[in-house]
């Protein structure tokens, strides 16, 4: 696991951690150190990784970085360069950062707040700016946007807390993300928008913000549906649909399907093709078959 940060002296530091499993299958996560670098390009970072590693790259079975192009670029990022050396070093973009980026994309598209606020303020005097922003913040558009953001981010915050569980697996992470997407999609209905609209109107009345006049038959405005809900739904679906997650999901599914006496031959074939000499197929099948027996004996 690697990330970069800038220290107080404005120098780039590379943070490296290792996650490994011992002979008893206990998982360990160790901070390895901070390493100064003059460049954050992929080749420079890969050189640091090679210098730091006390083992060969061919022993790596996973890598986790953020979504920066230098790390995760599909053509020349660190992840791709390591995969070229060792295809079994599966890359995953961490759950938390993936969700954070999906939310950021949504908020950036909800262009209803500060850009519009600053249009009111042409003077350079700070007092004029404050007055202009304050005026904009007392508009119905601003209130609508703030409450829409709260509605969407409330669900993403619940997802974020769930994903931070120490025992969260790749398959479970994708399931809870899918549940959040399903909940967000349910907000597209006329009934959900009507409930949201009434809450916004009630809040506007309490804050003495003038409400707009709408036709009797109300439809959800574009920023509620297309810019708001669709943006965060598409962001979560896109960023959680990663090849690395799918690979780990297949690994987990072998055990889960075996325990439930379901068909898992396709998953076994995929795993043995990917990991090759890492696995003894006969021993693996024997262990997997024991899961069903253990589960039904508990």
C-alpha cells in the first residue's frame, strides 16, 4: 500500500505499508517507512518500491493505491508496471477513496452554490463579497441545493462507515455499495421527490426564504434527478466496478458457494488459471469441500 504526501518543507514523501499473511494465516499490516522523492512519476515510484522491497516483485499478490494517474494509470501507472512484472499482484483502488471521488464528482456538478454566489459580487471589497454571498445563501435555489446534497451524502456517509469495518471483504463491500445504489435510485420516484419538495418548502418557510411558484403537477428538476441522483449513482457504480474487486470476489465466492453447496467450478477454474503454481488444485478442492461439511455441522 503506497501513498504520497507533501511534508512541511514542501518535499514529496512516499508512504509505504505492507500487508502480509503468516504461516498461521494471521493477517499483519506494517508501516514500512517514509521515503523522500524528487518525482512522483510512475517510474520514480516504481524504483523506490524495488529499492525498499526485501522480496522479489514476483511474491506480491496485491497492491492498493489511490486513483492518481501515476499510481493507477492503465497504460503507464505503477499498478500497470507491476502487473507487467507480476500479473498476480492484483491492483485495487481502496473502497474509501473510490467513494470519496464519486461524491466529489457529484458535488462538483451541482453548480448551484459559490459560482452563482460570486456572480452577485463584482467589487473587490471583502464586505461586498460577504454581503453578496449572504444574499445568495438566502435564495431558494441555494437551500434546495444544500438539502439535496445532504440527502445524497447522508446515504454515502452510511456506506463510508460500513466500508471502514475491519472485517469488510471485497464481496461484502460491493454488496453494500449495490444496496446504497439501489436506495439512491429509489429517490427518483415521484413520491420521493414530493416528500423531498415538501421538506424543502417547510424549511424555506421556517427560514423565511421565498419559495418559487410551481405548476400543480410538479416534476423533479434536472439537478435533482440527472445532476444529483444520477451523478452519484453512476460514480459509485463506475468506481466500484474494478477488475481487482471482481477477482477478489471470485476468490471469496468459492468458499461461500462451497459452504452453501452451490456450483463453483467456474470460479475455481478462474482462480487456478490466475494463480497457477501458487495453488495445489487437489489440496484446494479438498479444503473447499470441507467448508460445506463444517457449516452444516455447526
